């Protein structure tokens, strides 16, 4: 018996509203998965430079895509803040941005809670400074230029925290001045714009949907309630969020390759993928699919898992077949052509798939992999309980691995502030 393949397009509205913030958090945790391996290979300074380059390579591209998808067509701070609410670099609540708008071109934000900071503070002030100064300065500006190249995001205060329990964790001003010089597109972004990911066409939002918002053209809201978007809008947001993962991995690999040989770069990329695949699968199985661990549940998790999607880009499809699961991984997809995570999977490096399967239930074991035409077909069946990989254990050190989202109620429009 073959089960029906689930994808974001077949999830219920409520499941989609749960999937989107989970996917945003997953994207943030990619760095928790990758950075430990970079520190081991290149030290703190090398890790910092890779982080800067990967986010600068990806964020201008995926921010522009989300603007287009949701009709965010303005050039002011309100429009920039909307994009941040839909950015894997700023997952809701875990990175609790509180925004203020003074006028069209002036505003500010604080982080009432910065999960990334709380993860890094135990590592010492040098690592905090690397994240909150060295990495944030160029990457904030790279994100801002997708809205307005005359935007600047500058700190009022930021960690290391003095006193140690200072709250909010940081504060930043955002200004756009018409006579200011435009920021150039970062050099590391240009190769990303040439990838298949940058231009891939995803599911269209149906403007006739009556079950929620079909765009984000209205006022900026304080806390984005994803359930207020329509079903087709949530599908598109989920797909774009998965694509953000892929673009970040492309930028990550390109930066690592500048510093080492191809084999070492692939090994680091694979470790990053193994770690995030496991933690995200565990969270999705619990939050979206009610902790089920049967074959259909495993197939469902794999089909909506952001590191294996979106399907239009990766072509990855999992289906329940009898008591097991069969996963098809095309070897000629746009994702394989772009050369990051899916290239590794299509070549038979399947530890990340095992990591995701084990997260649904420890007895799921990746078995035979055979080539069928242009696909690599992988069978997953029951076996002896598998131990959690070291790569997943590294990500589990982040509070994001166990973070619980709170229901903050309906969206509330953010008023104009006088400061």
C-alpha cells in the first residue's frame, strides 16, 4: 500500500500556520548547526567571516523574493520591518523584535529576547562581540538594501551586556536619507543571484482566497499571527522559507570553499545538514503532526521539512509504502545544479536523511539506495534503535531546539510613534 504524499499544499490551514514559524526557527538554527564545525576548522575569526559572507550572499536575494511574493512594495522602514518578520534570521519570539515607526523613513527596534545571544553568551565576550558587532553590522545592511539602498541600521546599545542582565538585549535605529549614498550590492551576493534558487517559481497565492490575508500590504503589525494569512499565502510563505534555507546553504558553502579544499568544504556542509535535519524533523513531528511515528508520519515530515524543499526546487518526494518509506531524490534538479545540500544527498551522502528519520522515531533506519533513471531512491524501514548523531547533539545545545512558541493573539497594527 502506498500512502498519499503530503506537501505544504496539502496541509490544513492550522498545520501551515504552525509550520511557518517552525521553519523560520529552523533557519536560525542552521548556524547553531554549522558554526561549531567552522570554529574547529578555522577558529573564531574564520567562523565570523563565513557567517558574514553566507548571510550577505543570501539575505538580499530571499528578502527581495518575499517582498514580491507578499506585495511588500514600499521603500520605507515599515516595509523593511515586514521583511524581517518573515526572515529566518529573525524567527518570531525566539528573536523577539519590538518595532517603532517614527515616520516613513525613520524607526527603531529592540530585541526583548535574543535567543542567539543567550546561546552565545556562555562562550564568552569575544564570541558575543563577533556576533553582535562583526556579523550584525554588515549583514543588517545587506538585508536592508533589498528595501532601500539608502537605509542604515545602527546600534544604540548592544552586547556584551552591561550590566550582565541588561534588557532589552539591544536597540537599533533605522534611517533612510534621500541624499545619502546608496549601498552597493555585496560582491558575495552576485553569484547567488545567478543560481536557480534565486529565480525558481513557487506556488502562486490565490487572490480570491477568502480564508485570510493574501498579501502583507496593510499596516505593520506588532506580532505577526500567521493564522491570519490565507491558505495559499501560507503555502507560499512556507516554500519561500524553505528556499531561504537553501540560499543560506549556498552562501555558506561558497564561503567555506574560499578557505579550504572541496572535500573539506563538503564534509563541513554535510555536518551542518545532519544537525539541522535532525532537530527540525523532531520539532515538526511534534508540532505539526502530533508526535506520530508511523510510516505516513515520517513521509509527511520529510515532505514539509525545509531542508528537503521546496519541492519545485529539490524535487524530493517521500511516500509511505507498506510499513516503510520510500524517498526519491532527483539527481538533476535545480537544487543539485546549484550544488549545495541536495548535491550531497543525490550523491548518496544520506546521514542527514538518517538524522531526520531517527528524529521521528529511533527505530527508523535508512537502508538501500538505488538509482532509478535520474532519481536516487532510498528505502527507510524499521531496525535497531539508532543513536543520536553528534551533529544533532551540537544543535541541541541551543535553546532554540526546545523553544516553545506562545499564542500572542490576533495581530495588532503598530501605531506611528513619536520619539
